[in-house]
C-alpha cells in the first residue's frame, strides 16, 4: 500500500475523517508547477 500525504486544516481533517472521503481537483489548478511531479508516485500530471 502506498501512502498519500494531504496538508490541510484541522477543520478539514475533521470533515475528511467524518465522511471518509478526499476530494481532488484537476492538477491544472495547482499553484505549484512542480506539484504534479513527486518522488513517491512519479509524474501525476497524467491525471489532469
């Protein structure tokens, strides 16, 4: 199993734990141009 790290607020963490879901946006909307490329999962840019 791979691990996914998600930086968020405590309030949002409570919602994630309560609903047991994560919501993802398109990588076209991230503010860090290197965010689609990770050392853990390779290039996630293909999931746009």
